C-alpha cells in the first residue's frame, strides 16, 4: 500500500527565506521543498523504492497545488470535496509539524466530518464509490476470493463503517476519535 500524503502550510503569504541570495514566494518555496521531500521518500534502495507516495488526495487532486494553505484546504473541504475525500479524511493523521498546527488541522477535520448529512444521498455516494472501486480492483475469480476488494471483503466493511461515521458524527462526535488502527 502506498503513502497518501497531503501537505499543508500556514505561512499566510510571507515570502520564505532560503540559503540563497533572495526571498521566494510561498508557492515556489513549498513546491521546491515538497519536491525534495518526495525525492527522499521515494528514493530507490537495494530493496526497491523506499515508499510509494500518492499526493492525489490534495485539494483538486492532480490539478491542485502540491502544498495548500490551511485556509485553502479548509475551504476546499467545506465547499468542493467529494464524499470519498471525506471518507479519506476519516483516516487522516498528522505525521509531522508543530503541535499547534496539528491541533489546527484536527479542528478543521472535526468541523468537516461533524457536518450533518443527508443519509440517503450519503449512502448512495458511498455505494457508488465502492462499486467503482470494486469494478477496478476486485481480483476475485470463480476459484479465488479477493479478501480485500471482493464482495463482503475488508473494503466493503471499511466503507460501511465510514458511512456510519459520516452519517452520525454530527450526533456522536466521539466517533471521530482515533483508535490507533
């Protein structure tokens, strides 16, 4: 399985200072920084690539900036994100950065995931995404069952749980507490 990574910053438009002779704007600075980080994470070793990294979960997917501000991320999640992106947000963890920024991200995550949703529309959106995934990923044959992607497999269970959390977190916010899984 790959690492699905989203990169956020809080630099509010201030130019960044580098070891070079001039300041550069945030977009250029963070794009260059992220390219270096991704290069390190995907370094080829004698045993293969260190990690396989996927950055498509960022706002607007492949069309979006590799690094978003907290404000842009929050606004995207509020107004443009698809249900499957909120499903992914359920499992999102902060893995690096100051505690204050981790807390800020947690507040955005809670706000988005605790919104009351139409359970019928939500159920259909989750079902449609699961069917698309199964059509693409299910390797079941008449002789072999794909435990992860086959009907009734792990992914189906995960999607049912995600539906239940998204449908009910507005009522029971403790559903959003991580359980180290």
